[in-house]
């Protein structure tokens, strides 16, 4: 059961929404990278039942923390974005996983880009990000580990499909964005990403639960659209609206 959301209204326009489920060491790095942004930001964390000390540690910080218990990524995204867009009336939100580390210019450059939905390019090569200045090149098929969404996109496309609890709702949302006329893309602005951090850090029983749910989510996607996420038929949908993916 969730606790009531009692966060106070917060001044400023730059808000980060982070989802957490254990992985306290990774979360500490992610939070530190949020606080290191070169523009003022406010951090809101929606936790999905951490048991490793992550939640009390977060509550010791100057952040808004909202606890839930195993409702899933899609539902957390929906509740977090509803809170920020409808209650706080913010214009845009940077949404990140708790297994990332951001460049200090990440949020500012995504905002300055002006896209309704734009992500960064994740790297897990061992370096936090490649050397040199990012090219600014736009790439297709955005990743959902670090993404800026504007309120107009949320109003146009709607909420994430919670029938896909922890997996596949991102692919579903990507397809729905293109059908709604939203140009969604990656900006060449790398961030460090410990891919599938929650799964890798989980115990055997928790891993089994997550993987079982992921399979159920893939099946829910296929029932909804008539083809599998990531299949040739899936990518063909983007070609039909004039935005081929590579």
C-alpha cells in the first residue's frame, strides 16, 4: 500500500523524477549526479518497496520521497508525472532510473534542445561518458533510462499502459508518441548507465519475479498490437509515419 502524497509545492521549473528499488550504492551516485547539475533542480523519488536502507537514506536528503510497494515501473511513471504535471504544474520533467550517472550539463542541454520527448545516449563501457564534446546529433529510437518529457507530450499521448508493469510499456509509449505526431529521439549527450541495475543487484527470488513479469508484459504488448515489441513489424510502424528507426 502507498502512503498519501503530501509533498509541498516547490518553486522552480526543473524537476527530476527518479524511480528506485534497492541498489542503494547506485542510487547514491545517481542522486549525486542530479545535485551536480549546472542548473537548479528539484528531485522527486518514487520508491517501489526498497528494503536495503535506500528509503531512510533518501528521507534524510532535501528531496521529495513517495513510497509504494511493488506497483511496477509504469505505474510509478504515471503517478510521478501526474504529480509533477498536474499538481505542481511543471513544464518539463527529466525522468531517470537509479542506475545512471548524468553529465553536469545533461538537464540543461535537453531542455535547450526543445523537443517534446528527448533522451540521452547511454553508455556502459566503463567510462562515465566518451571524451570530447557531444556532437549534438539526433538519433532515432530513444532509450527510457534518461528522458526529458514536456507537459504537452504527456497531455497529447497520455499515460503509460499499466497492463505492461515493468517492461514493454516504453516501446508501447514510443509507438503511441509517433502515432500522435511527437518527434521522439536521442540527443548525442552520453550518460553512464549501469544497464538493468535493479535486476543485476536483486536476489535470485526477486530476479525470478522480475523476469516473469517482463515476459507477461511482452505478451500484453503483443496482444495489444498484434506483433512483438522489437520485431520487424514493430519497426515497420515507424516507417509508416515517416520516421524509420535504425
